[in-house]
C-alpha cells in the first residue's frame, strides 16, 4: 500500500507541475500580449494646458487610442495637430462635425447643435461660453472647444478662418480614453450628444487590455509558486509519515 501511495503522490505532483507550467505559459501570453495590444492601440500624452479642466488637467498623463479621423464623433476628446493652430499637438472636445450648425448661447446659456440644446455636465462653469458665436462646420471638418471655456483657445478664436474655426478630420491622431496619472480612470462619454445623428463613440479596449495584463500576472505568480509550495508540503508530508512509524 505504501508503494501505491507513493506512486499516486508522484502522479499528483506530475499533474501539478504540468498545470503550473501551463498556467505560467498562458500567463506570459496574456501579460505580454496585453502590453503589446496596448502599445498598438494606445499612446501616452501629457496634457499641456488647463483648457480641458476639469475633465483632464494640465500635467495629467492620459492614454489616447489611435484612431482614424473618420471615426471621430461628437463629444470625443481628441488629440490633433493643425497648422492654423500652431502645428503642435492639442487636446480639445469635438462639439460639431461636418454639416452641423454650432451656436452659443441660447437663453439658458447652453450650446446648441443643429438647434438642439446640449447638456454639458463636464464644463467647469455653468455657461457654455462667455462669448457668443455661430458657425457652420464644413464637410469632413470638426469644430472643437475646450471644457474650460474661459481660458481655452479653440475654434471660437479661429472663426474668421476659411473653415469657420474647424479643423480637418485628418488632423486627429487619437481619442483620449482614460487618465493614467493621476489614476482617474476612464473618461465618461458625454450623453448630451447621444440624440444627434451618429450618436456617440464607444470606449476603446483599454479595460480588456488591463484585464489581460492583470490576469496574466496572476497566472504567472500562481504557476511559479506551485513548485516551492509543493516541495514544502511534500517535505512536511514525508516528515509526518516518518514520525508515524
């Protein structure tokens, strides 16, 4: 019976080592794959000014999903670069797309797009703008405003340009998905634009990317810990058996 017990114990340890090795292998795939996926999908960006306060503040480190300008929708916080705006990367919120008429402000002090009042809970102040404006956005262009309207230099100061203050969709390189530092998490998609044609964009795969990295790390730790734990418990079992004799 003792020989059979040792044989069963050996098979158990062999199966345990096999499963632990599999856990480490799968963990490595998830961990490294998650980082690779994130590197392909996202790029880090440091916000230079207070123009998007309080959504993102100066100095915040954000993760922006690489997207094509054609995928941009109203309400998106985007990173873009345009010669007329200084040809440097900037971060603003899209409030109008090609064909829209953007006006501010109505009697309630709110922004309107195509005559529809837009609820903007992310604004630092209650008024949508301290200066009135009216603009029709040309085809394949975007009208952009900062969330801190009092200090933001945005489409309002470019209204006399040929494109009525807008920038080409092709100028956009990424859409901000989350604030990585400080850890404020994912940016909420603004529902105020949801009723307009095309609706609002969906969050990128950042949650899945982070989940893959975390799951991979857990599997690696658990799998790697099996060997030392198995040896320790094995020694205790052998010691207990010897004492029983």
